[in-house]
């Protein structure tokens, strides 16, 4: 049966979830839960996700996140595969850990997004694991309520679903959580007065990240589909790389860095197939996959590499848009 293609929107919000195969309660073991969370944390940082809610239950997970220029599938593939390999190794077993591929629902409606934040953070309560979600270790509400040191939740981004200033939005969110636990608390008046604006501060959110505007348009770059050979050629022209050098057996540092940049840009942002890039670059596909992983890590550690990646991405997108305009005029 052919799989239905996912909706992929740069800067779009997604509710991502999946269950463990056969309903095994593998995350009831704290060490396994911690392993999953740390892999999630690593991928979130690498791929530039914005996370506003998450919960890891005994046999399934929920993630509510906004994508970046890196496609969602890349990060989720990394999370599920890395955890599966490690789990099987630790327990001396083989076979799949997950109940099929992850589910990813594109969220277009703001009110639905707001409700999803509450749904995900109240999941441990609905499952009967705790009475107060702040006492559950493996979910995002605790990070908001207790202000943990290294939260996975981008707290101000999440609070933007409930208000425009820090204290007012926090009060609104916590009250919504209380109502979710006990609807009778709807009668309890909030302690924060909406007119006390002088005591409040605006929420600190990342205005440079790609997002979907109120008309449903992504603010991310427009990246048309390019054949692998044309993609590599165009990147070499913009970056000033010698394509012959890239396809040679040279192993010097500059050539290695250029190869990583081309492959990382192609795989992460321009929907390039690793095997097709390997053919163009005259290299083994496994080597190209390794370059993509190394490039993803390097952009976190090397500001110059990250800046060059952004520059080439923007120039290539602009040049392709200009070429398309000329072709249609």
C-alpha cells in the first residue's frame, strides 16, 4: 500500500506522536525515558525546533513543535532510529520498537493549537499516573510550573498561546491547567489582574524563526525541486567551489568542509536524495550520509559554517525564484 505523503510546511506547527510496538511499557523504566528525552533534546537543538508541549508516557509520546528549515522527517527519523538501536542493544533484542512510522498532524488553527498544549500536558493526569501534572517528570508542564534549569519547552513561545505578556499569559495557562484537572476551579477568580500591565513584561519569542502567517503562508524560503547534478552545480557557482575538486579523491580540510556544506544543505533543506548526491559527487552513499550528519553537528559548533550555509541557501533560493520569474514573463 502506498503511503500518503505528509504535509510539509517550513515553520509549521505539528502534533507528533507514536506508540511502542505491542503496547510494551518500556518508558515505565526511568532510564529508558531519560534516554528518549536526551535524544529528543539533541535533535531539537540540531534541527532548530520550537517545542511548546511534550509528554512521554509508559508506551507512547506526544510532541507539539514548530519546524525549521530542516524537514520534520529528518529529526523524527533520527529520534526513533537512535532510540530503537540503543534500546535493542541494551536489551539484547532485535526487531522494531515502534508501532509503525510516527504520526504528524499539521496544526493550522490557533485555537486547536492552544487546546493541544493543554491536552499534551494533561496527558499524565488523564492516564491516571498523577493528580498534578507538575509532579510528572517526563512532560513539559513541570518545566513551566517549576521553571526547571534546562527545559525542552520554549516557555515564552508556549505562553504566547495564552496571552501577550509573561505574568498574564502564565496565569491564564495555569488556570486552564487547573480547570483541565478539576472543572469546578473555573469558579475561582484569577489572582492576576489584566489591568496590572505596568508590572508585566512582553513575552520573549524568536521573531526570526520561520512561521506560518495568518493567511497560511510560510515565511520560509521558497525552494524549488532541483535535480541532484543541477543542485550541486548551482551551489558550487554561488559558493565558489570547484566541482571537480569535490568529486576528486582529495582529502584536504577545505575540500572536506565544502563537501559537508553541499550535502548538509541538500539533505536538510533542498530535499536532495543522499544516493543521488553520492552519484554526482562520485562517492559512496554511506559516506554522503555521514557527511550530512557531520554537517548538522558542525553548524551548531561553527558559526562561520552555519552562516555560510544560510547565505548559500538564501542566494540559491533567490536565484531560482528570479529564474522562474524570467521563464514565466
